């Protein structure tokens, strides 16, 4: 493996938290992945009929392995003439992605199926689509009801689709309405927030009413780019340059500048703090949510699982059921798209598989069919991509998330138009952008108050020298 690729893998691993979503947060991924107590030992589990076709799957999240095992059982029941015996290996995050890239480069040793975290996806596609088997034919039975922007996230430069998504990852605004109500702020006040100016005004109202030091309305991340992705979606901009061949990265965008300057303003007004540990999806960030240091933040719908696994009774914490409310994110100008798909795992079939068609058919069944999407919602708590199932998910009265929040998550998701959920392309330019923005630029701008235009100009120069 060449030195540049190793460097890219390492830096992408460091900033993976800004994109992650499936499974556990970065601070506890080893513990929650289902791997053994010794961090460097993979966990192997097998599922299905030993007389069936043997397929190998790699993942970095133990819950994903269990999900695939459940789907193998359903597949075998429905396809007695195409039975599968699945060997699933759960590796630590960085180990698995590095191992996968090495086996793809050497053209030997790769599994039939592999989970690929969205931040690592550029390293796997990377203009070399011959490493992977396209899923277009296998996804045809489900494609018409899937969220198109999510499928496009895992498209190659040839226009074919190489990854099957776990979730929409639609970004929403979470509000601790139970806490806000203590200071005279109602659900009607939250629903009236349409623009970022409205959001700022509501934040000021809360902070002033509370009048307590070190208690804020929201927090801004120095190790994550969710706010910036939202802004780019609103203006239809994309700092990767998109999936077109020869596309060049550009971080000096109107949307990025507007959001960074807005965040600086929130910090100056004490409406926001810089997120503890750099982002809201860390031990420190989650603690800030649990102790009401912040009462509002934008995050994808997959973050719902944190309220169960890290902030609820299952995590040994005081239950916050009934306090939290989900709403659309504000926009800079009314009428703009109000969300963006963030995080995720694009599961691939490798070209080395001897059963490529079977692997692809099973994978798309597992992650796109009614049976698979129902299990993804019920077992993993993700906002599923198959729109035909949203009403069914919404009607589950006993579902944890439908009971936990003040409103039903799918009511919010259903309120989005097809154009409301934007996407930022996952391309070979993204690792260089992530490394610079998350390790330098956001700290310069949000921690040190550096001029936004100057910081982005410096970032652009660095990114251009690193991008391919």
C-alpha cells in the first residue's frame, strides 16, 4: 500500500466521527461493535444453512453482523433454492477498512460483502470501480421507493451504484422541549423557527431567561461538519466538486462562509459553546446533553439511537423520555432545502466474490426490502430509505423512538419534500477536505476566532495540494 493511501486512511479514521452514524459513536465504537474485549481480536459469527452457498461478510459494528444474520434466516426461508451460509467477521473500525483496501489493491483476500463507512467510501471506489460489483440490477425491485439522494451517495464516477445504504441520515434539529418549557419557551415557539435568524433569537431568549453561567442553547463542532453540510445543502453547493470526473474541491463557498460566520456570532453572544471533545457525538458532547448544558443541536435522525444507548435507562442514565422534540432545521433563506443526508454505511459486494449476483441480491434484499427495512428500524433505530415503509414505521405504537420523543420521528421525515434532503458527494476529494477542516480550520475559526475568509483561503491551498 502506498504511503499516501495509508495517510489518507489514518486521517479519515481520525475524523470519522463527523460522518459516522451506523452503530455506536466514535468514543465507544470498540465496546459497542460486538468485538471481543481484546480490541485487536475480530469476532466471527456464522448464520444460515451450511448446505447453502458460503459467503463472507466483514463489518465494523457487531449490531450489523446480528442484523445480517437475521436477514440470512429470512432470505433462506423465502429462497429455498438459493440458500446462504454467511460467515460474518466484526473487526475494529480502522483495521477493517485498512484490510479491505489492501485486499482490493492486491486483488485477493477480499470478502464477498463488506460494510464501508461513508467517510471511507472514497478509498474503496477511488475511481477504480473494477474493485466492486455494481448493485444496479439487484436494487431494481426496490429502487422506485428508495430515497434517491441516499442511493446517489454511493455512486461511482461511472454513474453505477456500488453501495447499499442503511438509512437516510436526514439531518434534523433536536430540542429539549422539557427544559425549554421551564423558561417559558413552548412548542409553538420552536415550530415558529424557520430561519437561522429565528434560531438565534430563540437561543438568546432561552439563555437570557435561564441566566446561568456555562449553560447554552446549542454547541458548535470543531471535529465535525454537520452544520456546514446543512449550509451547503441549503445553497445547493458541494465542496467536493461532485461525482463528475475531474471535479475539483472548493471550500471557499458562500454557504460555508455564511455558516462559519454565523457560528462565530453564536459563540460571541454566548448562545453556543464549542462542543466538549470537539463534537456532540462524543462522551463529552453526550454528557452536555444529559446535564442540560445544551438544549438544542442539529444531527441526523440516526442520532436517535444515542438517546436509547447513551442517554436513556439502557445506559444507566436518568430516562429523558418525553422531553425531546424533533423539528426541521432552519435555513438562511425561506424556501431552501432544510436537511442533508449525513453519515452511514454503504455496504458493497467485491468483484472478487465468486457469487457476486447472489451476494448482491441478498444484500439489496437485506437493506432495501420491506423485511430488511423493518428490521433496520426496529433493531437499529435508523430512518429507513424505503419511503413505502414510513407509514408502517410511524404506526408502531410500542416502538421505543415513537414513545421516547414528543413527536414521532417519521412525522418529521414525511414532512420533507423530495428536494428537502440534499447530499454532499462522497468522492476521492473528501478525505483531504475532512482532514484540513476538522483538524485545523474549525479550530482556527471557532476556538481562536480567526477570520473566516482567511482561514478558508488557507484551507483551500492545503486541500488543493493534497487532493487528487
